[in-house]
C-alpha cells in the first residue's frame, strides 16, 4: 500500500513545482537611501533648482545636501571636465553657458552628483525549470535618477539630470541542457586552462 502512494506523492510534488509558486522565487531589491520615495518626488525637488538664483542654502532646504542626504557625491572640477569635454576637439565656447562659467572660475567651485535608484528584480515563470537552470526569467522594475549640480561660490550655475521614471526590463536565460550546461562550460574552461 505504501509503494502505491509513492507515484501519487511524486506526481503531487511535480505538479507543485511546475505550477510556479511565486513566493518561492528569489527576489532582489536595490534601493538608494534618500528622502525621496519616487521618481516624481526627486524630479519635483530637482525642478525647483534655478541656475543663477538657487543658493547652497536653498539646495539644503530642497534636500540636496551631501552632509545630510545620502547618495549625493561631491565632485571636483577635475572630475567634471571629462563629462563635458571627453576630447579636446570640444571647445569651451561650445559648452553651455553655466558650464563655461563654472570652468572659468577655477576656484571656489564644487559639484554635486545625485545618484538614486529603486529597483526590484523578480524571478518569474516555472519554478521547476528555474531551479534546475533550464529557463530563468527575471523582471526588473523601478526607477533611477542621476542629477548634476554645478556650484560657483554660493550659487548654482548649471544643472542637468537623466534617468528612467518607469524602468521595466525582462532578462531571459535559456539553457537547453539545464544543470548539465554548466558542467559542460566548466569542462570546456578547464580544458582551455590546461592548454
């Protein structure tokens, strides 16, 4: 009687694995600590920065203060130059006015680089195929924001931002041989290493 139940139990386990239990999939989160919880929050705050009007104290009020807010990096002019002049063919006159003003000042300048992200990687699909390495589907969602603020003296002279308000990507890895594919790759690398 006990042996007769074995195929039934095995079939139940197989059905459980192939139906895709969402809670059993691994998940990753990458969240930059900041006072802003969404793209719209940080974008709205960044939008209030007005070159030649916004002061360092105003930046502090808006939350762009590297002494208080995490993930805001202070850059020097040496680090800024390659961003705007990756090659010497770009003349100073071709740069935006605020950037020219920043470079011509030479002293009493600094820059803030804001680098924020809030992303989640969630595995999807068939748990059985995923666990054995035959097929892995990962969906990434969230947002990221990068902002640059150039400061001369006590005044913002230039700002620039980029990023993705709605990040949605899918990464699919298919290995027809499943776990044996990795053994095969290891053998190939080992043979290549021996040669």
